[in-house]
């Protein structure tokens, strides 16, 4: 795994300005900073180019990243990956962005400790369902560090995933802890209408989310 220096050096897969495609801010203009590298290998991963820790991505300092995003007329930033928390100093970098008056969203797998993240950062934590084949990496201790403004996401690939998500939502009383519980159909493998029908039948107070950027642009297109 790549280790950073004290100068806050990161491996970045890509930086781009687009429309937020997921979560409660879907549809808003947003700057995306995609960190390179992830130890998980979810079965439905849609960013396989961001998984390797070595041989991919571009080495950038925090100053260069801030200089680049400053060129966009936007103060909403999403830190994504890969898994951003696999790289050292990501937490310090997010604090720096908050200090610069950015609204910072962190998309994280939930496998890494989130306890030391600046309270201003909005965490969007992805709990891995059985269909991801990465369920064993869920760190349930992280749930106690979630705040009301945060969000939890489940990517659902079949009925087994949906039933599992239901149990976790109820067991940990997730609706009481965060602003939104999001159920997202695994793209091209889970029928969104069927997932919507399961939600309605279950009576769960959750939000179905579709990755709207994949309907605006080609699903395989990068930088959107």
C-alpha cells in the first residue's frame, strides 16, 4: 500500500466537475476527487480503474489538488475512490477543505475507522451486502460515529441483499442515526422497479437511489 509523506502527497485517480449522481444531493453540481486504491473487490464495482494502489493514478500534493478544484465555480466537493481512507492524511486534507469553506462529502466503504473525521465532513458510508462478496469488511463500530447529517448506503443486487439490509437497518436503528438510508440497485444486475416494490411492501422508511449520472451520460464514461 502506498504511504504518504508529511507533505500530504496523495495518489489521485481523477478530479472532475460534474453532477452529483447519488444521495440526498443528487442533481447538484459537485467537484469529485477520486482517490486511487482500495483493498476491497466488490462484485459490482463500477470503478475498477481506481482499485490498484500501484501503477495507476497520479501523484499530487494537497496544494495542487486545492489549486485545481479552485478553478471550478463550486463549493461542494466529494472525496471518493477507491477508498479514500486507505491513504494517510486524507482526514487532515478533508479538514483543510472544510477550513476553506467547502462542503465536503466523504464516500467510504465503512471498512476503515471514521472516528477521527472532522465533524463538518458529511459521511456517506456504504455497508456491504452479501452480494458484494465483501461483507466481512464491514466495521460496525463505525455506526456509533455517524451523525444525523450523515448517510448510509446499501447496494442491493438481489432479494437476499434486500432482506439483509432490512435486518441491519432495524438492528442498528439506522433511521434514527442518519439523515438518509439509501438503497441503490446494483447497476445492470438489479431491476430498480423490483427494488422499489420491495421497499414499498416492506414499509421501510428509506430512499431508493438511482445513479442519475449513468442515465445522463454513457454508464462507462469516466470523468462524469
